[in-house]
C-alpha cells in the first residue's frame, strides 16, 4: 500500500500544467487557435470494383474527362445493341466517360433479401454506356447531331446542335432539371 501511495505522489509531481511545456510557458495564441474544418465533396460518384483501374493525376486524384452531354439531354444511341434508340441522360460518370440513359442497356441484378423471411428479387438496372456511343438528338427536327459551342450577345456560353442550330442550354431547362433532381433525392431520403 505504501509503495502505491508513493508512486501516485511522484506521478502528480511529474505532471505538466496546461500552460507550460517542459518548463516553458506557451503563448495563448497557440492553444486557443480556432480550427476550421471544411469537408470537400468527393468528385467521383461511382464506386469502382476492385479490378477496375482509374486513370489518375500525379496527385492521385482521378482524371475527369470533359463530355459533350449533360444530365437531362435527349440522346440517340449510335452503336451497340441499343443502336437507334432515343432516351434521356439520367446520370454521368466523368472519371470513365460513361452515361446512364433512362430505360436503356438494362442489366439483370439478383438482390439478396434484406430481412429474414423476405424473398430475394431479380431487378432490372440501367447499365452505363460510353459517351462516345451517344449523340445529342433534336426532338423537333428528329435528327441526331454533333454539339457545338457559341457565345450569345449577353456573354453566356451555350451548346447548340450543329445540324439544326438549335440551342440546347437554357436557364429554364436547368432549373427544371435541378428541381426534379431535388425531388428525387427527397423521395429517396423519405423511403
């Protein structure tokens, strides 16, 4: 018992106070400095499989490719087993230049049951299509076309269809696309 008491006394005498470090007092700016933590959003949306490799920059960030299509664009598939079909772009993956078109390139996915006693399911899921295999499509003229860029009088840079001259980007369209996206996210979070 006496050895334990002597050990505790020696430990308390060795402990340092909060205002000193090895006998030297620290300036108040060092221990009262506020720390601001900012979480940066992850640019990569899709989780890769273990065997997939993504091209990286020297700082280990993925190389993101510029694409001629955006979410909400109407596109026509120009190659592959879905050739000739028309649909709307739902999702983009910039790290490997692929897009998901609504109700195209359907894959069968076998889902396990989440709870005991519940049966498993076989679900159809849209698979990605490489962006080089889709072309922007004009619903009015019913023609697929390459995309061009031009600057309007007000200084805004827009995309247009080369064959028809139809302007693709407009503020009303983007507002509609983002409202739909928020509604879908709210519905998913509620469910």
